[in-house]
């Protein structure tokens, strides 16, 4: 009987493909859009995740997310170092500065100033040069994507390739000379601005003078101390906000959820995908069942139970659901693969597969339910109507 | 009158109404009719006289509002649903005016349906379907889809489907009305020959006077009642 159910479904090519297309569309939208959303959200705290060494971030209590810089006085660093359980604490400068390119154009960059002695807070991976090269005069390390894109210069000849920055090139930061000594590979930030690393003292020279220049204090808990206890102790002792890496990522994530329209925009897209997919697949599936009512009536008249008909319809819904889901997820993966080297934010974690799977299951359940209702209520005597 | 054990169908005071209140329509109003085992009984009468409602009740796919209908001694209306389904699956075969073959299944697959409903395995059912199709003269068309068959061939597939599980009662609704005279005649010969070969009972609803000659008895209906039962079509005129 299951074979009959499948043959009935596949025999009506137009409707069969229509249902699959609807489900594929829904599955695609329910994975592709959230994947871009997750990609964007991960970029929002990529600066935190890129810094592996410190496990405590200390900042002004009013800071709402990682780019919301409320500078501290340098003396706060010594107060944090004095808290029991802190193995070490280092300063970090983070600010936006305009870089003047060799061709005279300006580009806003994220300038990160690392502790002069230890260079704690440096980039996650060097592509060219060494982190220690930052100790050379006027040295900066630039993230490779920024060097290739926003900090590159227009082609010398029309239609030619853009001229990328290379080691030894110079920039101007607030009228100060900066020499490129290396390139790093960073996770893109949400605004995809180039990231320039330098030392803390040099960053303070690059930046316009202010009374407070210290953006964050990066700290490490002593090995015999619990991270939670040390962060609590720093907060209680200094009056500053101290977060573990995960906590600070959460603070940034929540800020995005609450204060930007990004989640709503993506939520609307996903909802529309779900509704349109449900409408197409549900309506087509229902129409398929309605057109086959006589066939279901014949089966009923011959002695097929409602329970068997229900299982036949569920099998049909499951089959189209699995094919539609597979195609949608496959297309999303293909999209991600095609966009892997572009600026597009895209991250496809396992839980999006689950999310989309649940969405497609709901659509199929809805489609099957309205069809089953019709078939269950069908009088088998309908077979005698000509 | 035949003894009860010789009766395939026994209807007493059958009443069937549709709707309620002012919209109520009475399709059967006190039908008394016996159909003997092994008999080919035809139900004739004008449109709307209740013929189709009567065979629907006999086949157990419609419950009467009042009265008693026993099929091989079984009171179908008072059977539990699953028992009624099982009874229908084992004992009743159907032949419809519009054939009602599943359009996406081949002729052989269509014929297997009653066996599959009765739990027979697919391979075995297909093997038997091919044998039965051979019997109805369609041995070479087992893999054809209904759309690739003529009306007469489709009806022969429907007949094969109606007899494959060897039911004791076959109900046919206008089996020849969509066919030309010659094909209709052949179909009736087939029905009479194959279906009756094993002492099966046939109840055929028809308007087609050309096939009356195949009937053992003819029950004439009018306005929801059986008005008379004759053994020869000439007695109708």
C-alpha cells in the first residue's frame, strides 16, 4: 500500500514537483537567511573570539558591546593587577582612526594597541611577518582582507587589478607615519573595517589626545582560581565590569538583538519563507489529495482503513519533506561554498539544520493534516458517483 | 422463497434518508429484497430511484437509516468499523461505471490492490494479477497504464480487480454504460462467465436494457422501493 501511495504521489509530476519546490524554497530560506544572520552575529563579537589568550575582559561598567568604547584611566590597570587571583593584566587600546593611504584617500580603520612588552591581544594568525615586528619603529600589522580590499589602491591602468598593500608600505594615521610590517588573518568584523595592530604606546600617539585612553584590560585568572570568582572579585574590588570571554560575547550578542533591526529583518525573511513554503506546499499537497479523493474513496470502499490511508498520506508528506529539505539545505550549502571567499557573512552551524528541519516538518505536518482530515471524512460511497 | 442460508443478501424494510428537516431526502423507503447466492441480479429503474443507494448499503459502504440488511448472514450496520472493513475487503468486489482505476498504477498493479489490502505480499499479488488479467484477455497489457487502454480494456481490468480476491459478492454500478454495444456485451459475457464460475453473486445496477438478457432476475425500482422482481426482461415491458 505504501508503494501505491508513492506511485500516486509521483504519478502527478506537476504537483509532486510543485510541493517539492515549495518545501525546497522554505528550507532554503530557513537555512540561508539564518546562516547569514549567524555569520553577522559572529562577526559582531569576532574581535573577542580572535583574542585567545586572555580569559577576562575588564571595562567601564557602561560598555554595552565590544565596539562601545568607554575609555578608562591607565591607573585602572594597576588596580586590576592588584586583585587577588589575577595572574596578569594587560592594557588594550581599541579605537577608530582614519588612515591616509599613499594615494591620498582616507579609510577608517580599527586600531588595536597591544601591551608593548608582551603584545598580548595580538591577531589570531600571521599571514606575513611576525608579531614581534611590531617593536620596530612606526610598525603596524594589518589584516590581510583589509589590505587587499579597503586599503588597496585603485588600479594603475583602467580595468587592471587593484594594488594591494605590501610589507614596507607606509600609511599616515593622524599625521603619524605607520609602516606595514606584516599581515594577519582575522575574522571579519561586522562593518568589515580593516584592523591595524600596533603597540599600546604607539596607538596612543596615533590617536587624538584624550585624558583616558585605555579601552579594555585583558586579564588572566591564576590557574588555581575559578574564572567566575576572579571576575566577580575584579568587579567588586574595582567597580569595573569584568566578563569572561563567553560573557562578553553574550553581552555583545544581546546588544545586537535588542538594539539593531538585524534580528527582526532576518526573522521576517525566515517567517516569510516559512509562510510562502507552507502556502505553496500545503495548498499543492491539499490539491493533490483533493484530486485523488475518488482514488482514496475506491481504496476505502475496498476495505482500506483510515489508519492505513493516514499512514499513506504521512508517507507521501514525509517523502516530499525529506526531498525538499535536502534540496534546500543542499542549496544553502552550495551558496555558502560559492560565497566562501567573499565579504558575505555566512555561518552554517548544525543547529540551523535542526531549525530548518523542524520548520519543514511543521509545513509537512500542516499539509498532511488538512489532507488527512478530508480523506478521513470521505464517504466511500463517493465511488458510485459518476 | 429461498432458505436463509442460500441468500447472499437479504434486505427487509430498508430506509435511507439523507439530510435533515426540510432538506431531508428519502432515497430508500422500505426496500425488501433477497439476492440468492450464485445469482446475477440486476437493479433497474429511473435515475434517482435508489438503485445506487441500495447497492451501497449491500456493499457495506453506506449504513441504512432503518431496516435490516444482511450480507451472507452478517448484519453489516452493527459490525464494528474494522470488522466491517475486513468483511468488505474479503467478501465484496466492486466494478464501477467510471472504472475508477488508479491512473498512476499499471493494469497489474491496479488488480493487486484488493490483495494488498488483504495483506498479501506484493510479489505474490502481482503474480496472481497477471494470471487474472490473462483470464480477462489482457495478458499482454499487464504493464499498461489505464490511460493507455481503451474503455473496454479498462473495464476488464476493473473486473479483474473485482474478482482477484475471490469475493462472494460483486456489486457493479452501470458497468456497460460507458461502452459501445459490442464491448458492453463482451464485458457482460466476461462478468457472467468469470464471476459466476465460482458461484459468486452479482448485483448489477444498470440502465442498459441491452444487457438484461444476462440477468437471472431483475428487480425494478421506483421512488425508493422495489416495485417488482421478474425473471425475464420481457416481463418488464
